């Protein structure tokens, strides 16, 4: 994820009083965000929720359904970003 995006996500978390941190950037221009919401019952296990914000090129010729319009086929939304964990980030 771009470092600018990581800082934006951290700011959104801060707005809902869930401090996010952006550790040192290892690769130029890229960053991660970590946030922790502590539970009240320490005897129970933890739950990890993760997502990613980076994107990869989408060449329409390499798709069976065009990647950009968000087509609905067979009861599913098909397109770039439709099924690649952006929902967890949102």
C-alpha cells in the first residue's frame, strides 16, 4: 500500500478512537497500518482481521468479464476489486 494511503487509513481509525500506527516504511513509498482493539475478556482468544489496499494492473483482455464496470453475472459482482478483500479494509 502506498505510504500516503497508510497514513490516511490511520487517520480514519483515529477518527473513531482506534489508534492506528504506521511503522517505518521498509520499501520506498509503501506502508502498513496496524491497529488493535483490546477485548475485555483476556481468557478468550484473539481475532485477526486483515485486508490490503494495494492494486495490481488489470488487462481487460486477460479477464473473462471486463474488470472495470462491475458486471453482475450468475448472481455475483465481477470486476477489479470486487472479490479481493477491499471489503475488510472498508
